[in-house]
């Protein structure tokens, strides 16, 4: 015979058990931060004590990738993928953003949601997705000093005195402090604009790094050795080619200074969580949206298929997350799916996990992984550039294997390519590594109307029109983690695709010098 109290307890308990309070989630997002810019990950120059602590208590995803972009502002596609949990060609503004965004999914699962920082996916999606917000930078790049910001959910902008990273951290900090004794868990998304240029950080560079002689990004070159179809984009003009090591050294120091400033602000936020007794009940995510060349391969921007532009930091720490290193490659868009599982909810059907490692930029650059081998190609005005790197031995992509005995057979590339295109619904089926039937000069074209290329560049072969590769004496290796092998099943060659045809050294094209 149950007592009255026991009977009431029996009625109430299942309800309480069905609605446990999930862990909070704090998503810390940087802008244009390449993967090898965390001291705990092996960069002995950079100062990132708070990210180092986060890495020590969490999981470091050492091979996390942005899958690519549709326009030079790669940030847009990356952030669309992050918010939708969809891969590149499905996370479009047209239909991708129509599905529940990550904050909407969390709100539906009992979370109070908050946003501050850079939002690059349009005002309607922002206002729809979040319940609360602070200072917001609507759009792409903005100044690091006295930025023009709006206050969520308003869209009118005004100049706010202060440094951008501090202002966004202030907004997030106010929200975290307001959460004491709140019943619902929270999702707070703080999207910093650092270390994106303009790199207004001269005094911070002097303060943090002084006269320190930084190692330049590998392989440092005065200018690109090969055309990738996008050498005159704005990002490449930040320091016009040919660049000097002194110029790149200054840019790198300012870049590192912005990251150190960002790290300080992240430390503030994590300290607030700790003083609010919320640190142990909060999943902290740190990631960036895309990488940046910063002088590697003679490039400055992010519009390429090299690791420095695709690979980004990703660290998760908090309840249920082990302290370890994960070397298996992962696309950033998988974060949505993983967070759903971490809070004990089924991931929405529209979210994707990492499939074949296939990367795309606009309609003229593609890259594909076959195991540890990475094949990248780009159509440009005068031809086609193909490169192949063994990332297990050459993580900085310094030794192009195309045109050597180690080049992967064309049939194997085509099979993997057909599978990846189908998997990701790439709408540009004519972009393959093939040059067949187009071996004739082409007129300069706009990127969107590019035709099949006329020739193939094998960059491992000497090219007299190029500046010889001159690695900086200050270059030295960090500690890259070798990516694990990804199996790609052999599938029949796609009937509509022309066969891969590589031309020999005689067809090498001169690399056009970028124009300002
Ligand atoms: Ca970015």
C-alpha cells in the first residue's frame, strides 16, 4: 500500500526524468584562423594559454576541415554548413537555411539561445534562430577597432568604441553572468571577427611578441608557383606579390597578436563559467570557419585547396568529452550532428556526417583525398593545374607527386571522384581533372564562365617563368598530426565524364603574374 507521498512521487518522477537539464553549450568561433595557430598543437611561437588549457581538458580534432566555398567570402559557406549541419552543396541559402538551424534545434530541446559577434547568413535567419543576443556584426569583414555594430535583434548600426574581440566577449560575458540560477540550459554562440584582416594589432603585436623572430608559414614563397584561378582576389592583394619575408613576418605577427587577444577574451569567458559554477556543466566548442595561407605557397588568402586554407582548429571540452587527440578527418559541418548526440538527443535527419573527403571552391577548384594522398586541381585562364601530395609524409604540401611515378592512376582518381560528386551533389559535373578535347588556347574568361583548360601544369617540374622556390631560413616544422587513412570504394567510371588525360612537361604553361 503506497502512502500519499509515495503515490505523488510516482506520478511526478517520470516527468522529471523525461526532462533532464542538458549541459550548456558555449560555441566560440574565430574568423580565418588556420589550424596550426595553437601552442598546445605544436606552434612554439604563438601565445594561446587559454586554448592550451581547453585542449588539455578536451578533445583536439587535429584534422578538421571546412569543405569549401561558393564565393571568395568562404566564411559564408562555412557558417551556413555549421548552422545547418549540411555539406557544402546542400547548405545553400536557398534551401539549406530553411531547415532548423543549430540554435533552433537546441531551442526546441529546451535551450535558451544567445548570439553575439559576426553573422554572415542574413538578418532574417539570425532573428529567427536566436532568442537573445548582444552586439552583432552583420556581414563579412569589419574593423578590429571601433566597429559598427547593431544590437540584437535590431539591425541599425552604430560605431561602438573598443576592440571587436573585447566587445563581443563583453556581450557574451553579460549573458553568461545572467544565467545564474536559470532553469534551462543555454546555447551561447560567440562569433569573433578576429583574426580576420584588417589586422589592426600593431600595439598588441609589440606587447605580446616584441622583436620575436617568428617562423613563417610553410612553404613560404614570394609568390605562388602555380595558377589556381583566383590569384588576384582581394585576400591576395593584402600583401601584393611578390612578397618579402619581412612583409609576411609583420603580417604573421599581427595575425598571432589578434589570436592572442582572442585567447585572452576566451579565458575571460571560461573564467566566468567557472565562477558561476557552470564550467563542468558546459560543453565548450572552439573552432574557426576557414584557414588562411599567410604566406604559405606564396598565397595570403583562403581561396585555395591547400591544407592551410581548408584545415581549421576544433576543440571540444566538457561533460562526456575525453581529453585526447582525434586524428580522424572530420568536416566542421558534422558539429551539429555531434552536439545533438552529446546532449542525448537524436540528430535531425537533415544533418550529415563526414563522407568522402572532397573539397570545392567555386566552379574551378576541387580536391579529393584517396587515403593519405590528396589530389587538387584548378582550372584557370590558360590551363589546368593538378597537384598531388602524400599528407602522411608531406603535411605542408611541399612535394608535388603529380607527373612522378607516385602519381595515382587516373582510373582510381576518376572512380573516387565520381563517388564523391554523387555523395555531395556537386552541381558542376564538368569539372574533372581531365583536359581531353580542350587542348587549345583559351581566351581570358570570368570565373563563372570558365571553359575546359588547354594545358596542365605539373608544378614539380621546373617552370622558368616562376620565381624559384626559396623556403625561408626561419621555416621549421610544427608537429602536424598525420591524417588517418580514408577508404574510398572503387566505383565504375561515370559515363558522362571524359577520361583523365595528363599532358607531359612540354605542355607546361607560364604562370600569369597577378595584377593589382
Ligand atoms: Ca572566415
